[in-house]
C-alpha cells in the first residue's frame, strides 16, 4: 500500500461510467473524481474515504491504473 507524504493525496479514480454513447478512449482517461486512499501529514481539508473532485491535469499517474497522486491544492470539492 502506498502512503502519501507532505501535502500529497493518493486518489482511487472512479470507474468510467458506461453509457450508450461510444466515447474515444482519450476522453475516458480524463477522469477527475475519486475516493481518497491516503493523505500526507500536511493535508487538512480531506480525509481517507472522502469522495472528491480534483483539477484535471494535476494528477500524477501511478503504476496501478486506478490510482493517482495529487496536491491538496488540486482538490476542488468533496461530496457530503
């Protein structure tokens, strides 16, 4: 299991939604919602298990296809 450090957050991306519309593959790769898996000690705005929306293109992909690392400042909102 990965552990976030500093102001970083590890996010498990939401699965791509299925629909009747066929989307190009590159559109499906631009997911920007997920569940917080781990937070660094400097993170105060979100906690493990929170469902968040984050700024696109700020994420760093990890070897696991469904995990990314973002900065806390990239978090735009969290679901209540």
